[in-house]
């Protein structure tokens, strides 16, 4: 039987490596729709701190997976996989979907298949959620309840705890048992940079974000009723601004703290993709080249990959 899955390019790499700029240049070569696999761009009103595409870029290249839920709402990798499958199916003929993002769990959920969430009691789930918001050592609890838990922040730790407590089995067990085949054949393009170059790009990006109104963006959300500990604000950059607004750090410390946190996050992303993509169908591109050249290289590799897929 013929494989009905779509061959889909997935552009990955650490934050600030240049994924969006490359995608925009690809759109100058052939028509594409970008599907964002970014766990923070999924939130409405988080624009500056998530480095969302500019209004000009969004008008030039159709984007999916951006501005989907409010900052106070939880959004899982499993839900992303389900939504992404529908978004991909909605892309018109003649326009190629390209997944772009740095959230490894989102990429894996889409590329390896949808995780169907087990049924859980809503009342008990809400109690665990409230406890997890302020619990000390949450990641240790997650690891104790699920030895296969690989970390990833407070939100993912809380997720591992609630599933284990409410279902009696760890999240990793459910993922193994309840996986459904992915709707795509993934072809990965991984952008890489020497560490000093990436660090400089991160420094420049953080400086631009603060100048563009990152503090004001967070203050406006809080003034409008978004809790400071909302899922959407539990991210690098936003956490530090919340700490500033609470008086826990000084304004002079903000840029340095966000830069340090972003560097650490980028390192985790690089490590994750290095391990997860081992043995996968992947092309490495040196992102020190300008975006137009990267797009040309991508297009050349893409034509060869399509021919190979057609012959398989």
C-alpha cells in the first residue's frame, strides 16, 4: 500500500539561529506555509519576547500555529500534534508546508505520532495544578514518579506529576502505549552555529526585545488579568520580567539574566536535537551564511529529497 503521509521539511535549531529569516527567504523561491512548532508563539499577546514573525513577514508568508490560545491556558505537545495534523491538511495544493521551530517536544509529537491523553478527574487535576504552581522540587517529584522523565521546566514537570498521580502510570508509559502514526514523513534541516556566534546573536536579540517593549508587554498582560504564574509567562525572558515587576531583581540585572537563561536554553535545545535526530533523515546547514544563501541550499537539498521520496 502506498504511503499517504506527506513529506514535510522540519527546520530546527536553537533560539536566535535564524530559522524564521531562512523560512522567509525560502518563500521567495517557492510558495510555502510555515507551521510554527514553538511552545510560546502558540500564545496570543506574547509577541516581543517570543520573537514572532513581524507583521510584514506574516503578510508575506502564511503562518499556522501562532496566536492559538491565551497566555493563561495550558497547551500540550499532544494537543499541538492533533492541531498540527489538521492545519497541515488545510494547506491548499501548490503550497508546501514547512515546520519551523525549536520546541523539541512539539516536533517529536508531530513527527513520531499523536499522544492520546488518558481520561483524568477534573477536580483532582485542578488540585494538583494549584499545588504544582508553588511546589518546591517539582522536577524531582516528576522524576520519582516517572524515571523516564527528561526534564523541561515547571510546566512539563507538573504534567508528568498529574498524569502519574491521576492514572497510576507514568506519562512515558502512556506515550509508549497510546501513540498513533504520524501524518507526515519528516525531513529535518538543522541549523547550527559556533557557540560564540550564537551567544552574540542571543545578546543582540535580548537587547532588541527589551528596547522593543518586552517589559511593557508583560505589564500590560498582568494589568489585564493574566496571572504572573500563567503558563504563557513561564518561559525564558518572561520569567525574568515577572521577577523584575515583583521587585525580585533590579532593572540593571534584567538583560544579563535573560541572556544567561537564553544561552542555557539554547544549549538544551542543541543537546536535545543532537540526541533526538541521531540516525534521522537530517541535513545540517551552517547558519553563519546569510539567509538567502541558506534558502538556496535548502531548495537544492529539498528537490533531491523529493525525488528520493518518490522513488522509495
